[in-house]
C-alpha cells in the first residue's frame, strides 16, 4: 500500500518552486490591476474636483448676473413709480 516511488526531495523542491512562481505571477498580475484601478480612481477624483470647481464658478457667475439684472431693473421700477 505504500508508494512505489521513494521520497524525492528535489522533485518536491521543484514543485514547491513552481507553485511559488505561479503565486508570484498571480500576485504581480493583481498588483498591476490594482495599480491601473488606482490610476483610474485618481483620474475620476481629479475630474470630480474640476467639476465641483466649475459648478462653483457657474454659481458665482449666476449671482453676478442676477445682481446685474436687479440693478438694471431697479432704476426702471423707480422711474415707473415716480411717473405713476
């Protein structure tokens, strides 16, 4: 019932080394994927920051436009009230 082949330390070492190489290759592949995802996440975060800045600028310009509009309509309302 025992194995016919005697214990071969060199064969075990070679198989162990092969397994370690496979694990290393898989780890490197996963690290490359993680790095690419990190770069993509960084780009998205940067783009979101730019969008937030742009929205802030748009809001500021809308407030300025509203103020200009109010300033232009206020004199017209005053002159209408004086004429009436």
